[in-house]
């Protein structure tokens, strides 16, 4: 009898992976809360929100292999819709006086508000997702740009609801470290379960070879739609949390700059795994923080005759260069194609193989062995 | 609607559609040869615009020189971009190239902000171009006529190039079957560089027309028109050159019609409505207006 | 010295070895055939010789020059060209335009009009359809166009990949007659085919590939006489 460490069922794999990542994230949160001050805690809070956003993004783009550029639209909708549900009526009366009475008088606690916001996100996601799922894999990325623009224009134009391009303020600060960590773990679990599930597997098959999967009867369009909806909801959740962390925002913040960061995080870590998404969020958050501090240091810096007034967008340049570095050198992303539990299983098998050569295993060179 | 207004709107539609068509065509040429969706195309247009500013405002030369600056800078920017940023990912998947161009676009935009200025730079054009002349009894702005002439001229020259020159035929061949084209002795490097060069030239013409009607350049100038051009190209049929042209003109028509006919309250949503219309068209014909029905969905 | 010399050619597509340690040569003026069943590695061999396959190792010498690792655009200019399997004419270009492209590697451009006329003389149907899009031609006509296109650069060595595949019998005869004519005009031919009988009637020598390895070689007469070929095609005794 041979003892093998295997994680055979999708549930086992999902739970194992979520458990590992979740433990790491929770530990990090505890460390930050105990050791670091409010500034670092804010960075950590943002990080966890990013984890949710990138993991959600990966549910669609990672599994389908179609890179898209519109998900921050769902973040914006999540933020605005959520805020309208959680803000005090008095504040709403002042800042968006023309709002429908029903919404104006509501003030919901966190969970119901999240549900409400996700309903709105879901509706918008379906309206766009349906035509998108019928497009070719090459045309979809461009169409998602259209979606991003449409949502942006609507957010700016619907000034009665959103205050247009002016800052939308007065959002209650409902997010804290505990809340975001819990939701991050929920997001990771959702993403893993989908990835390991039958639809997820089929979608990933279509990523590798669309023609082959369709000839096997895989309904690629509807799979993509399913992943799209799930992905939008998770990303919308991240937007809700982001909005309630910022407490004041405008549509411009949910446009290309944010989308750029989101793409960077997914790509840097590795688009095909949830582990990669989390890792990417971590690396990019670190880079952005560093860049932000350097930017601050360089402002007003003088070197001889050269004075730098202000450097714009050091963060964006850093992100861009990091994306290029990954594309040129390590396309699968820093964390590659394996989930954290799969890496563990491989490592474990490697150890056992060197400790006790297993005679019933097939030799690697394909001969029959034995 | 009276004839005056109609003709003016028609002229508007053709000149705006023409700009989109030029941009979309540049995108389609590069895509058809390389499979690259070049997000950074907008930055090529912006750079061409800055070239116009430099030549016109800093050095102080006249309009023809500004035009030359626009197309030469567009050409140079495109070719350099291919050589430096895209050569390392040539032959890789569509997604990889897409993400690369996305990154290049972001880096360039921020570079413009820092090296030049985050604020728009004004450009003074000779006032004559905004004057109107009488065309068949209707007053039409000269710049709009220039736009139509330039667009049609560029399209005509491009068609001549693609049909009559060996290099042009080589490019069409490369777009259909890249590896067999190499068997003909067609150099991969040459074809790709020429594709980028053409896209740069077209972007330069588009930049000239765009800036001439707005009077300024800013770091993100190219972003919106190029994204719309992209979408127009998808609407016409991704990778199809005639499709790109048709898509560009159709989008121009849609935008001008909306501008003329949307009620005032809905005007801020104009861009959103036009894009929704495009998505509706795509729902009806996912392969694009000129795409074949057998194209992959 | 052989016109073409292939040494220890190995072609891999990722983890799959399509061609293993294949060596052979082609003398000037010969018609040499490479035979084998589907998937034996015949096309991969030709593609690798032309430099179309990045995953290939080994030595390829053409006319005294080491060509392995060269890009196909360069190889073609040395005087060796390939008519690929499946014809691969450019469907949206006219017959004329296809021929124009074939002439690109020509050193002396002034020869092009003459060569074009020669193509029309050889294949009258192409002259009739010269303004038509190549994709509208029938399979047999497309094959003629593909070969005509290859000949536009006056190659010294012509690699033909399964020219008779999928063609009606009268086209097959036409193609094989053409190959004999070409040899008479001084073109050396390396022919990959599944049609064993016709091929061995016109070839001088042949090689038989089985799952990527050379199993048999000999003059056409010897090969015709041996029973080994059937076994090779049916996989009998193959490893």
C-alpha cells in the first residue's frame, strides 16, 4: 500500500488552496494590526480590497484566457450603488437632492447594502455580458473597452445620482481590516471553487484550444457568460469596499488608471491561478507603495540646476515596466501555472520520491519500466 | 431639416468618420499582419500632435510644415515602437501582445505628462481654415473640406500602394498567410515595419485633422479617438481593412447624428449611446459588418 | 558535392519528435522522393530544410552553404524553394499577384516577365484566369498555381510537398509530367509523396520515412521491387 498525498476532489483542492492562502492573508492582517501604524494598515486594507478585485478579475480573464479591460466599471457601479444604500438620508438630501425618494430615504447596514449593490452590478453585467459572450475571443477585449467608456460616461452624465464628475462624498466608512480579510477569503474560495468545478474546467479547456472544446460540445459562449457574471459580482464587491474605504470618490477613479493597475496585478502574478492573482496583488501593491513614496520624496527635489517639481505617474510607469518585464521574460506570471496546493503536492511527491523510490510509478522516460 | 443643415451635418459626419477610418485602418493593418491589437496607437497620434505643436508654436512654421511634422513623427513613432517595444513579443499569443501594448500605452502617456506637460498645449492655426466657403449653395468650413480631401486622398494612396506595388501585395499576402509569405522571400521584418509605418502615417494625418479642429494637444489626446477607432474596427470586422474604413465612417455618422438629434438632456450621454448602438450592431452581426459569417464567434 | 545535404536532422514540436536523426542528400539534376505514411514526418522534414521550423536541429547544406538556422526568406534567395502541402495560394490575391510574389527572390528582375509567360505556357488555365482571385480556383488549378509560383524565382532545387494530394487523376498525371519536364530543364527536385506508384516511376532515388526515421533507401527500381514499402506504410515491423 502506497501512501500518496493527493487532493482528488475539486472541493478538497478548493478548500486546501483557500485555506493556505487564507491563513497567509489572515496572518498578515494580524501582523499589520499589531505591529504597524494606521498608515500601513491603510495600505494593507487597500491590498485586501485589491485581492478581491484581482481574484474576481481572474475568474473571467484567467479562466477564459480572454484579457479584458472593463472590470473597473463594475467596481465603480459597486461603489456608487453601495454608497447610495449606506449613506445617511440627510447626507444624500444634501449631495444628491434629485435622487428618487425610495433610495434617498434608505440607509442599510453593510451586508444588505452589499447585496443591493451586487444586484445592480449583476444587472449591468448581464446586459453587457450577453453580447460580449457572443463575440470572438479577439474582439472581446476591445468591446470591454467600450463597456468601460459607456459606464464612465453614464456615471458622469447621471449627475442626479452620482454628482457627475464632482466628488461623491459622505460615504460611511464601513470597511475595516477584519471585514476585508473575511471578504478576501470568501472571494478566494469562490474563485477556487469555480476554477475547479466542471464549468470552470471546461472554460479552461476552451482557453487552451477553443476549437477542440467546441467540437466536444462545450458551450463556450454560455460558459464565458457564467464566468463573466461571477467575476463581475466579486469585482463589484471589491468596488463597494473600496468606495467605503475612500469615503469620497468620483467616476474618474474608476477608469483607465485603475484598470491598468488591475491588469498589472493579474498579469504579474499569473492570470491562470488564484494564487497568482493574490501574489500579483501583493507584488504590485508593494511596488506602487514604493513608487508613491519615491514620488513624494522627489517632489521639489533639486539636483544642481534641475528641479523636479512633481513627477506624475511614477506608479503607472512602474506598473507598465513591470508588465513589460513579465511579458518579455516570464509570460505565465511570477507564480506560474500552479495553485499553491498543487505546488505543495508536487513538492511533497518530490520529497517522497527521493526518500523512497517507488517501484510501481511509471518511469519518466515513457518506457514501460517495472 | 433644411438642405443647409443636412449638408453641413453630412460634411461633419464624413470628416469625423474619416478620422476614425484612418485610425481604424492603421490598427487593422497592424493587426492583420501581426495579430497585435495596438493600444499604444493613441500615443502615436498624441506624439504626432505634439510634433505639430513644436513645429507650429515653438519653431513657428506654417501649416504645411505642421502637417509634415505630424505625419513624419507618426511614422517615426510607430516604427520605433515596433522595434523597441513589440519585437521581443513578436510571434507570441494575441493576449501577450495585447497586454504589452496596453503597458506601452500607459508608460507613454505618463511620459508625455512629465516630459512635456500634463496640461493641454494650445496650437494656433491660421484663421482661414475655420472660414466657410460656398459649396453648391451651402456654407462649409474649409477645415472640414480639407479633412474629407485628406482622408479620401490617404485612402486612395493606400489602395494604390496595396494593389500596385510589390511591397503592398506582399503585405496583403502576409496578412493572409504569414509563413507562406516568408517562403516567397518576403521579409518578416520588412512587412511588419512597413505595416507600422503605414499605421503611423495614417495616425499622423488623423492627428493633424483632429488637432486642427480642436486647437490643442494634451497627453491623453489619442486615447479616446483610438479606443473608438478600435471599436469601429471591430464593428466593421476585426482585421479587415475595408471593414475598418466602413466601421470608422459608420461610427462617425452615428456620433454626428446623435449630436444633432439627441434631446439636450441626453447629450452628456452621447458617447455612451453611440457605443451602445455599436454593441447592438455587434450583437446582430458578431463577426462585424464586413466579416464573413463563418468567422469564429 | 551534393546540391542538398541533410545531416542528423531532428525536428521537435515541443515534446513531440516528428523527425529523428534523418540524413540524406540530393545530387544536382536528380529527382529524389521521400515516401511514407501520414504523420511519418515528411512535411516536417521539408519545412525544417526551409527554415520554417524553429524546433529543429541538425545540419542542412545547400550548394555548399550551411543553411540551418537561416530564415526562410534567406533560404529562398539561395535558390531553394518549397511548394507547401495543401497548396497555400493566397486566396484573396489574383493569380497574377500570386505569381508576382513568387518572383520576389529573383536576382535579375528583368527575367520576371519571361518567367510569367513561361508559367502561362506551362499552365494555360492560369493564363485564362490570371485576374481571378486564387481562392476561386479549383484544387487542381490551385496546385498548378502553387507550383508556378514556386518556379517564378527560377529555383535550382524545388521541394514539392505532396503535390498530388486530393487531386483528380488527370491533374495528378499533369503534375507528374511537369516534374519530368522540370528535370529536363535542369531543376533538381525533392518530392514528398504518398502516391508511391507514380512517384517511383519518375524518381531516381527514394527514401522511406517511418515515424520520423529513415527506414529504407535505394534507387527507384530497387524500391519498386522490394516489399518493404508496403510494410512501412502499414506499420508492420515498425518500432
